[in-house]
C-alpha cells in the first residue's frame, strides 16, 4: 500500500507513518500545554490532581529538606513503626513531590531508640548513639518502602555505610537523584555519636543547598513555653534564630539551629499529624512557625 509522503526506506517495508511514534507519550501533554491551553480533564483514568503538577498550588520553595521525627512513624502506638501511618506520611510526601518540588528527607529514630535514653540506663553513650543511628536507617527503609509502593522513586543514603541496603552519602550522587526526580532519604544522621538527626537534617539541608528545612512534628509550631503544661503559651509565627537559642525554645538542637542560622536556611516547624498540612505549609498556608532572621 502506498502512503503519500511516507518514506519506506529502511526498517523493512513498513511505511513510516504506520510505525509507532517514538515519543507518543511525551508529545500529547506537550501539545496541550503549549498550543491548546491547559490539559483537559480526562474522563476516567487517573485524576489529573494526582499526577499533574499544573493542578496544584505553586510551591514557594524549589528544594526542601523535610525532617520527620521518628515518633510520627509510630502512629497511635507507643513504640516502633506503624506501616499504615507510614503510608499516610508517604502520601503527604508524594503530594509534595508532585507539586514539582525537589525533596530530601531525614527521619529520626526516637520511635525505636534514643542514645540519651540508653545512656540514662547505664549504657555507654557512644554505643547507644550508634544504636539510635541504626534505628534511623530502619525508619528510612520503612519510608522508602511506602514511597515506592506509591510509585515515588527514592534512594536511601546512609552516613554509616551499609552497602547491602542503601547507598553511602555522596553529595554529587544525591544531586543527580534529585535531578532525576527521586526523593533522597538521608539516614544515620551525621554518622557520629553525640549528635541527633536534627543536626543531620541541618547538615544535609546546607550541603544540598535546600531553600528551607521543614520540621514535621507532633506540635504545630514553636511556643514561648510548653503548651502541654501552660495553656497560655503563645505560638510564634516567625522567630529569629538567636531568640530560639537564647531562650532555649524547643525547636531543634542548638547545633542544628546554629548551622541553619550560619547558612541562612529558614526552619519551618509544623504538625505533620494533620492530613494535608505539608502541602498547606509548602504553599505558605496553615499553622506553622518559621525560624529565620534576627530578633
Ligand atoms: N544519633 C546520633 N548521631 C546522629 C543522629 C542520630 O548519635 O547524627 C542517634 C542519637 O542517639 C539519637 C538517635 O540516633 O537519639 C535517634 O535520633 P533522634 O533522637 O534525632 O530522633 P528523633 O528524635 O528525631 O526521632
């Protein structure tokens, strides 16, 4: 059969127009976006809200590091990992990722083991801290599992090398993962005892040149006193690094706050326990405290 204008040279005798176009999957959304206005709502199939970043609120940051305390992985349990709750968190992370953000993750280990607690019961502090670091690797693997079940590509990089389960921390490689749209989960803190994952988060945020460090915890911001014991405690909308350090406000360890201050990285503290809060915070909405600047 002759097809007008179609070359039949090479590739057997199949006319070119009848061959499967090489970039069919790429071409259609590109045409909608550039020539035909916004992509239409598709009947059936995947909702555009889940996959199409153009339908989400524009994020105020390009690259962030999200630090989750280990205790949020417990859900309503007293200890350990609740896989259902980890999946809930992973959905929040996926939504953030799909807004076009480059995302690094650091997860604590307090749901499993804290060095200080071990030391208080007579253990050698450094030994106990190494156990705490191993706990953060377990949490990182749990989050990686949940994210990948949701179709989000991830890589775990650990500050304590363990080749069989994850990569070592290599900044340039992490950079490449982010470029490829993967979420990079940094485990084992800074890799040394006498530190915490807050310091690990500040360090990775600095070396990965993140626009902000988001700290997702069980409280909705930074208060001038403990809101659990003082019902009159006031929450800050913004507060300076030096006030946090001078007044010993419960945000992060002093070393983590100082590292963020010295590298001008805002710390956004918010509750990760409320559904949809991560997306709201990224859009500059919702309840949160930002630590930045002087004063
Ligand atoms: N840890 C450490 N060095 C690090 C990071 C963590 O020794 O760089 C240990 C430390 O014992 C800590 C534990 O790992 O208590 C778990 O981390 P963290 O307490 O920061 O977890 P979170 O409170 O965020 O759940």
